[in-house]
């Protein structure tokens, strides 16, 4: 899946918003956030299997997942962000670091023109 950020209409707005949400969560949690971009995570909460996917409703809160981050340190949790949890206010939903994560496809590099 190629990177997107609901409800952004274009890539420039999506990127600017993504970076602002990332900064907000670093400030809220006090953790540095990894640069890896996640599309989906599968994790367990109170013994129940959960799946959070960008652009779909979060099973715990019922709000659309806007972004998923991971704390930069090795055993840091994943951060599931919705409008009221990590985007416009509040702290994100935390999922354990052993969640199974699916990353967005890497951005393709521009083709260089000219001689090799």
C-alpha cells in the first residue's frame, strides 16, 4: 500500500500533516518516533486480537486511524493515532512492541537523467 494520510487530499498536505502528528506525539509521550511508516498493526489487547489499519475504524475506540507510529527505541510501543487519540488531542492508543506490523511501500526514488 502506498503512503496516504486520511483525510488529506494531496501528497504535500499529507506529508505536512504526518510530520505535525509525529511531532505532537513525540511531545505528548516524550519518546522519539521512528521514521518507518506503518499501514497496519496486529496486536493483542486484554487477550483479544486487534487490527489497526490506517483509514479504517480502530476496534478499541471506534474512530478512524489516521496514523500509526512506533517509538524509536527497540522495545518501544506502537502508537495508534485517531482524531481524539494522538492527532488533535490526547495521547495515542498504545500497542505492544511485539505487534505484527505492515509498513507502507517505500517511496520510489526519482529516476536520474543523463549519463551514468
